[in-house]
């Protein structure tokens, strides 16, 4: 197994965030590799040595953010075992989705859809859909344990996601990516959304403290 040159890793760590910020601010056409190199504090030649082209760099920017959602689906969703875990899980997921990196990428994919038509569908499959699938698996485990009463865990996962942070994500998508979300509003929506979800799906006798009654 070959090892990545530490110098290449350091360059990527500096260039990818700088490139994402510039692409989001100006769009693909209005950003040059020279701009990115200057923002990252590296030589233009170094950027080309690592990424080959601006197009390849753009694709690597997308990949670097997609991996964040994949990590949540692979690790944190697996830790959701009880209804009491849902509020914390949705809080962590909302923090990821409402971060400047992920919001910026989403906005960027929309703005560059004509140039890179395959990227948005691929992002959906690897990030939002994978996250929902993992959440559905967690809800299915709770159903099998008798903690939830539901027929379609995938539909229930979609409902939980939109109840808890759908409105916050819609708001965030229509403002500059660097604008911070209203944390208190996000928290209220998550708390209320989980409460409504559990009121619909928890069987009698299994109410958690966060659910009505």
C-alpha cells in the first residue's frame, strides 16, 4: 500500500478550503488557479502539481465535502439505538448540514449544474440519500426492538429529517454560506420535530421524556 506524501497532504489541506470558499463566492468561471494559490498561500505550480487542472480541483473540492456526510452515515447513525438518541443525532446532523462547507457546496452544485450536470445527482446519492438510508436503518432497528411502531422506515426517516431541520436548511440555502444559522431556532425546531415524530411513532407505554404525555 503506497503512502501519500505528507507534503501533498499539507497542500491539499490548504488548497481545498481556499478553493471551496472562492468557488462559492465567485463561481467556477470567475476563479483562477492563481487566485486559489494566493488564497491558500502556495505557489500556482504547486496547485497544478497536485490537482492537474482547475476542473480536477473542483471535483476534489466536492469529494472532500461529500466525505463528511459519508462519515456521519457510516459512524454516528450506527450509534442511534433508542428514541432518546434521536434529538442528539439530529442535532449533530444539522450541525454538519448547516456548516459553511456543506452549505457552500450545495449552493455551488446548484450554480454549476449546467457545467457539471452529473455532480448534483452523484452528491445526492452519496450524501443526502445515504444519510437518510442510514437513519432509516436506525429507525428500523428501533421498530424491530418494539420501540417504534412504523411500516416504512425510509419514509419515517424523511419525515424526521424535514421535521427537525428542513426549514433551517431551506433558509440557509437562500443566504450566503458564511452566514451563521440562528442556533436557538435550529434547536427549537429539532426539539419540537423529534417530539412530534415520537408522538406519531412511539407505541403506547414507550413514551420518552421528550414526547407528549
